C-alpha cells in the first residue's frame, strides 16, 4: 500500500468495513494463495463450503457470499423466487410476484437496502415503545399478523443482544403464515455459539459477515439455512454462462426441481471468488475452534496495559462481545481528530464521542502496534 501512496492506519475501532475489516491470519492467507493458483468448478467449491457451513452452524446448507449485505440480498431473492428460474431472471422486477418482507419497526436499519435491492418491498409492523421508553410493549405476534398480506414472503429480523428475546415471537408469527424468517446476525459473533443459535431458534436463513469477527476476507459473508433456499441463492449468484445440455443443478437439490439453468441472476453482480470461499472456510474453522476465554483474556490484558499507560484519565474496560476500553476525555471529538491527524493515523470507536468517550477496540490492531497506539493516545490526551 505504501507503493500506492496509501497510508497505513491503526484501526482501534473494531473490524469496520470502511477501514478494511478484520486482519487475516497466515493460515487464511496461505489457503487463499493456494486457491489463487488453481482452477476449480465454482459450484463444486460452494458445495464443499456448504458442507462446512452446515457442520459449523447446524443449518441444512450454506453459501459463501461477498459479505453479509450481499447475503441479505440473496436471502430476499431466494424467498421471492424460490426455484422458479423465470422469476430469478426477472428480479429485481417483482411486479405480480409476492415480494413483501415484514420487519418490526425497531429493526429497520441502513442495511435494509440489501433486501430492497432484490426487489422486495419492506412492510413495517409494531411500535417503538421500548426504544423510546414510551411504553413497555415490544414485538407482538398480533402486530405481525395485521401486516401480513397475500404478497408476504418473509419476515426479516435483526439479531442483537436487545432483540434476540423476541426471536421466538417472530418465528411463531412467520410459521403461522408460512413466511420464511431471515435473521441478520452479521456482527453477532463472538460468541461462536451464535453460529448455531439462530438456526436452532427456527430461522430459515441466517446471515453472518466474514470480514468481521470471523477474520475471513473482507469481502466475504455467510448465508446459512434451508437447503432449497440456499440452492435458490446459489443459482442466483453463480455464473450461468453454461452449456444447458451439460449443466447439472447444485447438488443441494434434486435435478428435476431445476430442469434448465437460469440466466445470470441478481447475485451475479456480487460474485465471490475462489480465494474468498477458501479463505472464509479456513477462517470459520479457526474461529469456531478458538479458545474464546483465552482470546478475551488476551485482549483484556492488552487493554489493561494501555489503560495503565494513560495520563490522568478515567478508563473502564467494558465486557461486550469482546472487551473494549472506554476513555473519558473532555473534548473527545478533538482528541479523536488529533489521533486521525497523527502518523500513522489512528482510528478509535466514534460511537460515544458526543458523550465525551473514546472507545478502544483491539480486534483489528496487531499486537506489535500496541506501543504506537499507547504513545499516540498519550500525546492526544495530553
Ligand atoms: C456489518 C453489518 C452488515 C454488513 O456486513 P458486510 O459483511 O460488510 O456486508 C449487515 N448487517 C449488520 C447488522 C451489520 O452489522
């Protein structure tokens, strides 16, 4: 990157996409390097990935996508088109098709665009009483019932520690109306147990980001779920410049269910490379096998060292998904600006700047950069 005149940055803000996501370890890079020098049938490679994802998530099948956002678009496309290749060819034009996806109002967020990109129309239900402390009522089946129409195909649910208790309500409402449940769990790792939790809770499709905590390639993600839906998503993502007479559908489904190959689908524009598929799978295996307690203890030890080196500041280690360090700093915005102006520029968590707090998250900081980070923080806080 230096050759391109692009600055190296220290990212103490977490595995943010705009800063390049996770840092990959050498085992992942080695697998990607080998893949880069090989030719492969992409459908066969995705079938192998599907088996790996199925065994780590407990889902029937899985697909490597070019990110969680792409996985959401493919999830919507699968729920709308199923295995109907004529419908696949028409997306995102959904005129005359059932293409409504229900979402509780409190789940709406900027990644909704991915669902709409496939041609879905989002239909809100419920209120935001809890979010506003205007009342105590949260997600209720009757609110979902009232929003269902003959055009409903799915219910999209964004998993967070705050929303997850509502998942059984969402699943029950969806089941009663024959709708699929799509769970966006992009950033709900660790704990690794969440790889299985949402499938166990009844989700038909679950989305994870590969370039966040899993530590895979930045442009990777996972769609896991029911075999027929994953087969639909795969058909809409794979390159379809094939000879129809020689083509076989993905091994996930019986050949007679898709007698002829579809044309390039809505997902062809976010194809995933062989390197990403292989890298994601190695990263996923390593993530699932990682000693979570040891990993967190290591982060906590590094944060303690940073905290101890800071002059006259109030700090607090917060045990979130991974431990992070909150630094109370009058003029936090100015401190963050000074860190960005440094060499190398340093990014800290910006979420609580307005409340006078910097957040240090070490997930994407190399351990050998800790001294640089400490020195910069000391200067910026002085
Ligand atoms: C990060 C994130 C995404 C997008 O993930 P990518 O892998 O970057 O596409 C989607 N939804 C939520 C809730 C996220 O946090």
